[in-house]
């Protein structure tokens, strides 16, 4: 495998994208004037949070060969998430928009009809790194389509009985 000498403390796998949030609160997307973008996706958010707390992290995922994919790669570098398992795949990097109606209504609009992260294959996996990680985090989103379903299942089988494994509902 490609595992490095020092195992990852947190290794995640699956969904990645760019979250686009409005600067204006309490108005619909059709009325928003300006937005800010952030790296997103449950496993990506977990890796970024762990890295920000000084943990050695990486994410097994794919982005499109597009500006949003470049944004994800730059965010990984900025937050200290190892990009060794971040590859380009077919399709476009998913984008998600959110409306903000505090205190409790935040409608989300996903644009991921051809999400590259759903094209992760078993050949993309470094199973030695998956097994060696202190925590392995995957999502059920990865189980929603082939070939990522087979890759996710292969990673989970490799992890059986080896450390903390989290299967996130990603809801």
C-alpha cells in the first residue's frame, strides 16, 4: 500500500463539495446579493475539524477537474488535511446552497447529479492506511451508488475489528 510511516489519526472517505452560503440572512436565494464558499461534505468536515485540532488527517475522495475542485484542494492545504487520496474524477465537484432563516429553518439545495466522489473505486483505496488509522470515518452516501458502494464496503471489511470505525448517516 501507499501508507505513510505514521498512520493517520483520522482517515475519512466519501462526500466532498463546496458549500455556498448567503451573506444575507432571512431572504430566499432568489434575493441574495452575495455569497461565501466553503469546503463541505460530512467526511471532509470531519477531516478539517480534526486537522484544526492538530490531528493527522486525510480524506479519500474525488473532485471534478474544475474551479471548485481546485478550491477543495486549496482548502485541504490551508487546513492541513493530507491530499494524497484526493483525486480528480469524472463529473463536476458538487455545490450546495443554503438559505438561512434563523432560528431553525435552513433549507439546503444539493447539486451533485454527477458527483466524482461516487466514482471512488477499490483501486483508489490504500487499505493499509485504512486499517492503520486510529479512526476511519465513512458515510452511507458512499453506499448510494457504484462504484463507491463497493469501495466503501471493501474499506469497511478491511477495518472489521481494527480500531474505531464510524459509518455516518450523513443526513
